C-alpha cells in the first residue's frame, strides 16, 4: 500500500499540472463537506430555537402581536403617503408676462421645478433669450416678436419667473387654471 502511495506521489511530482488538479479537487471536497456540515448545524439550531418551549405568558404574546401589527400598518401608511404626488405636481403650465411657460417637477420630491421653458403664445415656438449684461428679452425667432423685456441676466430672470410661478401656486391662482383646462 505504501508503495502505491509513493508511486502516486512520484507521478504527481513528475506532472505538476496533475498534482495541482488533484490538490484542488481534494481541497474543494473537504471545504464543501465542512460547508454543508456548517449549514446543517445552522438550520438545526434555528429550528431548535423556534420550537423549544419557553414559558411566556399568553398576554405578552398577544401584546407583541398587536404591537407588530400596529407597526406594520404605520409603516405601510407612511410609505404610501410619501409616494403620493402633491396636488401642485399636476400643474405644469402657466402664462406669465405674455409668455406660455412649461416645466416639469423633479420626481425625487415633486418640489423642484426642472426644464422651465418659455414658448410663444402665437406659434408655440420655444423662445430665445437675447441679452447683454443686465438687460435681456425673450424673442420668438419665428414671428420676430419681443414678448418680454427684463432688467437682469438670463439665470436671474429664470429664477425670478420660477419664484413668481411658485407664489401663484401657493396662493392658489394656478389651480383654477389647471382645473379649467
């Protein structure tokens, strides 16, 4: 028997690739046996923990169940209310200073206005900002009409228009217009 083992060892030392495969298979076999033994031990421990008798009063079990149900109901209600869109999230258009403004609401919180853009009320063409320093105007390139002139640069103008639209929404002035259309 020792002669056969010695012969196998000699063969493996002469062929290093075969020895690496044999060692890999042996390590995998031992590791999988240890792994499955550990998994079986964990499953048995969990099962024993679930079915072992522990003296707990029935009123305490009932109190724990009622508490868990109340917590689950509260969690469901709070999640549903946080997923609802506010009423003003449906308002996405307004006419201000003779310009038709459109925007979207950020889906993250429905309070941030994004993509605020002005359109010509005649031909629905996107307006172009023409400005120099602190003076500028919104002009329609299709019909050539200047729709509004502002005494500030473009970013300040957009912010001012957004503030005015938010104020109109807060006062309820745009809700009636949204319902009428």
